[in-house]
C-alpha cells in the first residue's frame, strides 16, 4: 500500500470510475433512480415477507465482492450455495456481464463495479422496502431481519449497535434474530432490545443450569428459554408463524464471557415441538423459520424438522437467487440464504390457504443504489448518527493499490494486509487472522480511511496477541478451523472461512478428516515448520482474553507505513478439489 | 436437562434445580460422577471398568456383554460442546425395569465416565456433565430387564473462534 493523502480525491475517483465504464461501452449513464423498473414485481399470492440479513451495520452503499472459492464437498459438491463464477451463472440462468452477474458473483468485479456501482445502503434499502410493501397494500407484508444487523463498522462497535436499532425501527423491521448482537453482552443487548419496536426471536437460546438456579432473567423460566421463540402475525386474513433461530454456536465462535448465562445449540427437537404446537394448537396457516444457522445447517435441518414452509436463512452470506427445496417426513421445506452487507433483499410471496401454503414465489433482489432514490428520513438519520465520528473516520490513511476483499474460503487481500501488519508491527514470524465473511471490498485507487479499516476489524474483542506456538500447535489450530468449515456433518460446522495465515504456506486437502487436512507447512524462506520447534505468532480475535493493542490500530499503522504487500509468504495449495464448481476457473 | 418442557409437573423442575446445585440422592439424578459411589452403596464399586481405556472394554468389564442400539434410549447431547470441560449430557428412556445407566466418552483416557444404579420405582432420567478430552462418541448404556441398550452421538470438542 502506498501512503496516500493528497493525490486522488474522492471526486477524482468517481470520475475515473465513470471513465472506465465509458471505455467498456456500458450504459452506465442510463442507470438512474428513474430507471428502477427492475423492481416492478408481478403481483403474486396474498402475503409478502421481506427478508434482509447480515447487513453488518453497513448503513451506506458499498462494494462487496462475492467469493471466488466456496467449496462444497461430498453430497454438497456442486450444490447451492457451493457454486461460484460461471458455474453459478449457469445454474441460475444469469447472463454474463449483466448487473446480476456483478451482484451475485466475483466475475470481472472491478470492471463491473465501475459499471453498476455500489450496492446496499439503508436509505436505499428503505426506499425499496417501502415500495415493495406499498405494492401489496397495508397489512399484507412483513419485514424480517436475520441478524448481524448491529455489528461490522466502527460506529456499530462504539455504539454497541444502538444506532442500528434506530435504523431498524425506521426501516420497520418486525422481527429479528441474532448472532454478533450477542457479542455486546447481555446488558447492551437488552438495552437495545428495549428500544427495538420489533420482536427479538430465538428458540435456541436457554439459560444455563446455574443461571436458571440463580433465577436469571428468562422469557419463559419453565423452559429456560431466554427469548421469545416465535410470533404469529396475521397477514391478509391468514396466520403466519415466524420462529427465530439464533446462531447456534455463539459461545464457541466468540468469547464465552459475553454470554456466560446462556447456552445455545441447534435444538431441532425443541424446534419440532414448537412447530407442532404452532400448527396443532395455534392453528397457524404457515410457518417460517428466520434462521442464522448458515445455509448448510439449514439444509440439514430442513430434512429433519417437519412442518416448516420456508427457512429464511443467513449467516453464511450466501446470495442464492432461488430457494432449495428439501424433502422431509412432513413435506417440502424451502431453504433460502440472502447474502450480506445490505446487497440483497429477499422477497417471499406466499399464496396462503387455510392451514397451508399453496404456492410460493421467491426473488433475491440486488439493492443497486444507483437505481434507488435514497429515503430522506433514513438518510437524515444516518447522517446524524455518523456526525460525531465523521471527522475521525474520514481521515485518509492510504489508497488501495489492488482490489481489496475478504470473502473466499482461504484467502482475502484484506486479510493478507492484516497478516502483514501483524507480522511487521508486532515483530512476529507468523500471523493468524480470522476468516470472517463480513468486511467491505475496495477498488484499486479507492482511498482508505479509518472508517474503512474499522469496517474490516470492528469487533468487541479486537485485542492482538503475540505468543510462542509449536509447529504442532499451529497445525492443530489450522486443523480445528478447517474442520469447522469442511466437516461432512453441517451440524458440526460453525460457518466462517478458513483462518488466514501470514509468514508461511501450507497444503490443504479439504475432503480429508480432521488431523489430515493440513500438510506441508513451510516458512517464507522455504524451511518446513517443525512440529517440536516454537515460533513467534501474532494474531487477534482470540476467544481467550488478550491485552494487545486493537487490530485496527495495527492495520492503520501498517497501511500508513506504506509497505507493499508481502506476497511471498502466503498461499494455500488445495488438493483433491479439481473440477469442483466451488472454485472459479 | 435441557429437554424440560412446560407440561412437566413443577416438582420435576425443582428436582432439576437441585441437580444443578449438587444432587438429590435416591432420585437417580446426580452430578459429576461422584454419585455412583453412593448410589451403588450395596454393590461393589466397578473399579476395573473405570480403569479400562476403551469403551468396548469398559462395557465388557461392567456388564460382561454388548449392548444393542435402541431408539427408546433418548440421548441429549450438544452437537458441539460449548465447554469441553463440562459437557451437559442427559438420557431418558421409555424402557421398563431400568436397573442401571452408564455414560462413556470413547476417546477419553478412560472411556467410562459414570454409572448410575437405578433403584426400582425411580424415573430413569439422568443428567450429568462429562469432561471430554476431544471430539468423540458419547455412548449411553441402559440396562433394562436384564438386557443392554445403547444410544450414541458424536460430540465435537473444538478450540473455537473464527466464526463468520
């Protein structure tokens, strides 16, 4: 990264982007808010459910590159969501070089970003949501959020998500569930929920036995459920049940100190009883699961639990244009996943009859910010919310010298920079960085500010660490994370991608079992990492409490230092995945 | 313990709370593997079984025969342990004449974790916590009517972190 403070201003960048688009012969100038016919949906059914998920507090439109590597193995190979690039376009009938191809895949990302612009933004989302709700008329729609609404920016971190509650209220979210929401701890979570006008639903969060014994607060002390598990909403004369499914592995994926009194899990037996109760006792006409399980977990769950019509899924950030039908003992359950970063809005139109859903239409609409006029009230709220930090966050630290992104099973250019920063700033041989699936993308030439640095790193446990680890411990750490990604049983996967590494290379054989996937670990100088030898390792986002400086300061210093990326010491060699359509060719 | 539902009588909830504190003797709901010593007061402590390394050897030492899987044995265990040091594992069964229930973790240094003697007239529901060294099968054996029945579930133990 070059140190860059003066040469390219934001306006210049926009000009450059425009120039690139013209060079490509693209009809960019024709794309404007007046040309939003793409959002004119044919009327269908009698109940419309709008689903957003994993926005990661991205209030403003932005770039987010979809993965070029998203491997599925075994029975999941070649199945959604494990398709990328051309295989993805072919499967879903999307035209290459189209706006949709840009929204849903990583193909020609830089070129297409210049043509089709940024996606998402809450003011744009608000306009789209209002329009789709107005189209069906009052009392005929429902707006749901699948969680990871309150985390993902520096502002969200210092506000502990409070400002996102205001945005959610203005947007009109009627129910949500959670994941990163839990990392603010119980007090902040409850404070936010007191102000949230919708329902926070989670059938799979329970008091621990100790907390129950000490009479800790619970929605239902008899079942020990901490939160309301479900709600029933009447839409167009039909009763629709919405069940919340929070991320099942919060105390495992994150420090347990944030949720000491709560225990999670998938809990599909309890879910089955809940569905049966809603069907048999409450006589609902449709059952929807608002899930933060991740798509692979939802697909397995749909094969086991009867009586759910549609699972509106999130967590794994898979933008899947069509629902996947799953057969179970009770019939068919449709499984969706609605991407991330505010890029998409799921539109589920149901034809509900007495006691059943007779027909379904689903669309996953990309939120092209250039086609939507920002809602004035939401824009004002966003501006007001951002104002106190605006000056600090606007400080330009560097300029992107290449496409910066994170989303990929093994590597991301953003993570490479973080690993470089950890190694140079903390003087370590080796760096480890978590494979989060959130984090903005930046185009070459785009200025990088403190706000941008925080958009890649803002969590409630950002402290870095430096420790000595043996070669065996390093390999075991990689094996453990890799198993979370590729365990053949989706219930044993936590979501997220492979831990990113700096200072060494390795070979990964995803189809192997735990303990046999990771091999040939070699330092940058070509020497093998030895099992019994110790190495100085730097990292962040540890589930154990750490004391080092926050990773965003490490990254900012590194970017400001102007050191070029160290490409020598990175790279994962994949084995046994030839021909897998989860890798872009 | 987590599969408690509202339709259970209030007394059951009180019992479960007691179990959380330490244990109520004589009800077959006890914690931490020390209970079998008391529960089996009239029997010889199965010293040899607890010393066996593998699950098969421990079961053989304890019962002298093998168990058959049964869907009447309901084993409740997490998919992934939130803390490998205290993994909540519980079992209930609809089998009649239950005389003992044993818990094993196949990859622990000594597989047998706990054995409960179930006196006549006791609900055959046991909830306890096992310390698990690593990802492995948790096996529960129910001795009922002189026969052995089992249920098995793999519980993953992970160092955690790095969730999306």
